[in-house]
C-alpha cells in the first residue's frame, strides 16, 4: 500500500505561494519593461535613421552594419530594462512582505566572506567551549 505524503506545513505553503506570486510578478514586470524598451528603441531608431529597424537582422538583405547595430542596441537595452524592472519588483516585494523574493534569498557560498565569517564564528565557539584560544590565520 502506498504511503500518503504528509501535508505541507503552513510555512511550506507560504513559501510555495510566495514563489508563485513572485514568478508571476517577475514575469509581468519583465515583459512590460521589454515591451516599453522595444517601443522606445524602435521610435529612437526611426528618429535617428529615418527608417524602421530591421524585422530580422539575420536576413541577408539587411546590411551587416545595420543588423549588428540593431542587435547590439536592442539586446543591451531590453536586457537592461528587464533587469531594472526585476530589481524594482524585488524592492516592492521586499517592502510588501519583509523578505526577499524566493529566487533572491541568499545563502552564503563556501568562498564568500559571509560563509568564512560563519566558519570563524563556529571555530571560536568550539574553542571557547573547549577552553582553547582561537588562532588567527
């Protein structure tokens, strides 16, 4: 007979709900920012060159210089707009919930200063409890 999986705890449900909310919120803010950036970039391209941006920069009929300029400009500006939108969304999420979004929560990596500080603290606690003094590195 198959075992029933235990019911999730309220904290697990909150994390799952929080993760879903953040995923939707992040997606909407990123798509909105990319759309606004693309419209602004298209208008700027028309103003600067007098013609529409290339629909497909890979098309052989598009001049290489124009294709490279459009790809570089659109890729850079859209990526920056999405990043800024996600940062703003994360700030709003932090203000609203008091926590960072689930995807942004930090756990110290083994090589970071925070993790090294934790290890040093642990060594100091072990040394103090055993009556030894902590040596410096």
